C-alpha cells in the first residue's frame, strides 16, 4: 500500500472567472514548501438529557476551508500571489516585463488551488480561494519564503486530477543575500531583520446554505504592518518616531540576471521604542511600524516585479 509523502506532493493554481467555480484549464504548477490549506467540519456534542449517562450522537457543525501556503519569493511564481493580494497588475515592457501591483483595489480575484498526493491517490480542489494575508521576513541568512493565508469556499476531493497538465514556470528564487532596504531613497544601515505583513482583512459572507459553504470573502480595510530591528547607531529613526513624521521604506531583491522584486511602502509611521541595555553586547532597538495611505501617491504600497512572464 502506498503512503503519502510530502516530497511527491503537487500544487496547481488557476484564477477563476466565477467565484467558487474551478476553471476547466489554465492551471500553473506552483512551488511551495508546505501547506495547511484544508477543510474541516467539527462535531458538536449533544446537549440533550434523559437518555442516561452515555452521550447521544454528535451533530456536524459548519464547514471551514482555509489555511496557509508557504511559498518561495521567486521571480515568476510569486507574481500569482501578488495578483491574488492586490489584483491585476499594470504590465509594461517588451521582455523583460515590469508588473506593478497597487494596493487599494475594492475587488480581489479568486483562485482554485489543487493539492495532490498521487500515492493514495488524493487530489483536493479548493475553490473560491481569496488571499487574506501575506507575510515574509528579511534577514541576513537562511531560506527566503513568504506565507500566504487563504480563505476558501470549499473542498472537493477526488482520485484524479482536475488541473490537467499544469504549465511550468522557471524557478528563480530570491535570497536574503539579494535583499536591501532603503529609507526615503537612501540605504538604511544597521538593520538586523525586518518583518512585513500585508492583510486584506477578509470578511467571510457566512450565509445559510445547504452545502455549509460561505458565499464569499470580501476585502475590508487593509493593514500593512511590520517591524524593523536595528543596531542602535544613530538617532535617525528615533527622531522620526518622536516627531511623528512618515517615511518611505523600500524592500528590494535583485538577481544578477536582472529579475527583481521591489516592495515600496509609501508612508511608514514609527513608534517610539524602548532602548534597553541588556548586557555588554551591542544595543538593539525594535520599531513596530505601521503604514497608512500616502496622500500624494494615493495608496499605502506598490509591489513591482520584473521578470520574463508576459501576463498574469
């Protein structure tokens, strides 16, 4: 009997024309490190009395379909997750192409995602997937990955794939070594690590249905937050925090072959941090920043991806 192994797992993704309806084709094979995407239906204990000490049969509760997908930050596949989080990009160029994703869209595209374990076999199609949150960390070393949190409408499980033969992408991963951070156009030094989290704060439409699924997931007020841990070497960030002025932070990755990913946060507000001296080592400070809509640009952030993909 074959046993499922993560090493043989597969994932395919396609954007939907109609929410909750998987397309008949157009799937793309997606690289991923792990996933908790799935559907669950808890059981409710019976509250009825008068039948002795032994409990009666439990009742099924509502179905919840959601989970996280850990994906690499790469030059091509990451564009699908950016489209899921921000909507259709504005694409320019003739190869390489520049895809600009802007925050603030009132509508977000939905996706169908199939995860397959061919040994069993088990192919689970998750329809109506909408991206709720994406987060990643910048640091000096290690593997560079992002976590995409999804809200799905439902799960359909079969023994054969419904994704056909997914299209392949060229895997060109960004690494922490390719990363840089600038503040108002100038390199920001002494940064130990940085966290970035963009959330659409989805509102699940939990109406009464015979299949127990939700009717949709609508984006609410977005949130862009994070933290920067720096070696305390000057008063630049502390002075900004005290004055309450915003700054522009840019988190960028550039490959030697020319592909790049730039995430620009246009108006970042810093809190006044506690400066602690915990021992003889260097003093560090952590700024838990928040972003707001920039009045000049008209949005909170812009994600720009330069690669060899013509259309997302």
